[in-house]
C-alpha cells in the first residue's frame, strides 16, 4: 500500500507541477519549476524515495534552462536544461541509462537552439554522426556500461539497503554512494571495502562474472 501511495503521490506531484509551470500564476514558469524541484529534493531527503530525487533533478534542470530561455528567447535551452539535470543526476546516483538519456536530451536542446538561430542544416547531420559513433563504440572495462556493472551495482544497493535497515541507520552510513559506484565499476579496493565497511566478499569479487 505504501508503494502504491508513493506512485500515486508522485504522479499527482508531476501533474500539479506541470499545471503550475504551464499556467504560472503569480510567478514565472521557471520559478515554479525551481520551487517544485526544491520541494521534491527536500522530500527525497526525508523519505529516501529515488523517484523524488529524479523528479527534483529533472525540474531543477528544466527551471535553469527555462530561466535562460526567457532571457534569451531560445526554447531549446529548456530541453538542454533537462538533459544536463539528468546527466548530473546520473553522476550523483550512477545510472548509465540516465546519462545516455541526459546526453541525448542535451544534444537535442543544443540542436533545437541552433535551428532557432538559423544554423546550417549540416549541423543536424554532424550531431547524428556523433551519436552513431558513440552508439557504435563498444564500452570499455571499468565503465558504467561494461558487462556486469548493472548486476554488481544493484546487488550492492540491495545489500546496503538491507544492512541499513538491520542497523537502524541510513544507507550512506553503511556504504557511501561513491563507494557503491566505484565497487560496481571495479575501481575500488575490494579488501578495503570489506575491512572498512563490512561489504560481503562475494559482492566485491573482482573476477569477471562473479556477480550475476
């Protein structure tokens, strides 16, 4: 029931936020977006609901982009702001799909802005070629897109959450976010993780395929 209430609450929050930024009574739309973002992040700190974190970061990026869009008259800056917000969120809470989507939205925002100022059509082709090159390149070892990263990352998150509940503390007190990401990428010292934070050895085994 709590999960369902959280989903309904998040849905209604988005509906109300969209209404306020589109109608923007009393204040400009970007200011409503900033207020919506700030309150979502405040609620995230209280509830540790990841949906609130992503909501706050998306609206924060949109609000920044909308403020510059109003100033410069370029609507593409709103899309650019959303993309940068997702990129930043993907660094704070490592998610390869968030980084990919954020980069795509940011590039789309730049492209829309270039069209708005009358840039040459070949600019769109250049972005397309860059995107194809990035998609074609195989991910290297130690990157968030490398094989096994997602499985290691999710298992570390699951252990951290269960351990925080068992100890009656916060997840960051059990294992900081930067350690979770570094362990999932295979960049952190597994011995140090076991000794310092008590991470089970099977979760930090550096051998390929040890975490599935």
